[in-house]
């Protein structure tokens, strides 16, 4: 394979990675932007999504440990932690939400949807449940349901921030929902305000970085994602999106390093196969 061929393959893989990261809701826009002469979530990512794959914030006790493990993609450990308190999932919104997210990371998407719907019902005014429900719908390729969930999340978060402009959790989830709905400028504004009010949460920098990547603001993406991993080296998808941005800045060595960090943390992630293909192409 020639150098030219390798570069073409890498660009194609990167374009596909960005499209996959935004999932069904925003994938068409990212493909349109990147397939030309050239993550996230939410994430997911997925989102991001994921992502957006995807979207996350520290949950109320006792789900804090589950949250930390999910971010680092330590799925088996997250399952053990949530199983220790799963009897509380019928009445505790935080535990119900954590259980749904573990099921999602286990790729049991139908079960995850059912559990996240229960979690959302337990905390009907909280946008978090709708955001994570939307992420799972994206992984099921149910675009219409994902859009509805993210729209409801944005509406709930808007109501919460109208009632209390200092509600940093609502601002965070408002920004994530706006990102997944491709309202990138609004997402950046919401997330920036959330960070101004609570600069201690590295996930806000992560979501700002993913949003910048979706907008092809590569330098901003690297800067924000670096802030995120400097504060918490266990945010797996921060490395994924930073790798995509590093590639666009011509930094192949950094691309490989970050994708390998992502793969080391999250070898079973939905984007892992695509990440491995990017690394393989970049090393040729």
C-alpha cells in the first residue's frame, strides 16, 4: 500500500468514526461535513454518544462509583457495583439510572431501554434519564426515538434552568441534549456556562471538546479534551475524540497514542473496531 493509499484509508476511517460518534440523529450532517476533502458523545458520544456516545455526570450516592467505572469502561466492575445495590433500583432514581447505563454498556440495549424508561419515570423532571435513554436509542439505530428523548431532555433542562439559572446539572444536560440534536452553538453556550458555575467537573470539558470536534474546530477540541483527561484520565472517550482531532491537525503520532489509550480503556466499546482500523492505517 502506498503512502497516498494509507492517507486515503485513514481519512475515510476518520470520516466514518465521526459519523458513528454522532449516531443516527446527527450522523448525516457529520458525513456531509467530513466525506468532503475532509467525536463524538456522546460521543455518544454516540455520541455522542456517543456519546456522544457518551454523556455523563456524577450521580448521587451510591451510584458515584458506578459512574466512575462506566466512564473508564470497566463494565464488569460497574456491574458488580450496581448489583450490590440493585434492590434499590425500584425506588432510587440514581440506582435505576446506573443499572440502565450498565445494561447499555453490556450491549443489552432492549433491557437498557426498559430500565432507563423506569429511571426516567422515577425522576420525571430530571433530564439525565432522557439523555441516557436517547444514547441507547442511538445504539439501537432508532433515530426517531432518540430525537424524541433528546428533545424531551432539552425541554426538561430548560425548565430547570429557567427556575434556577445556577442549576449546573441541568445546564450540563441541556448542553449534552443540544449537542446530540446538532444545536452545537447552543450546546457550547450551555456547557460553557455550566463550567463557569462548576469548574471542577471534567465531564463538561469533555463534552465541550466533543462538541468542538463535531464542528470541526480541531484545535479547540484538543484543548478541551486535554483539560478533561488532565483532570480525569479515566474518561475513555476523551481520548477517542482527541485522536480524531489530532489527525485533522496532522499529528499522526498523537492520533495513534490517543486511539491506543482509548482501546486500552474500552476494548469492547462500539467504536473500538473503528478505532483499531484507524490505528492500523495510521501505522502503515
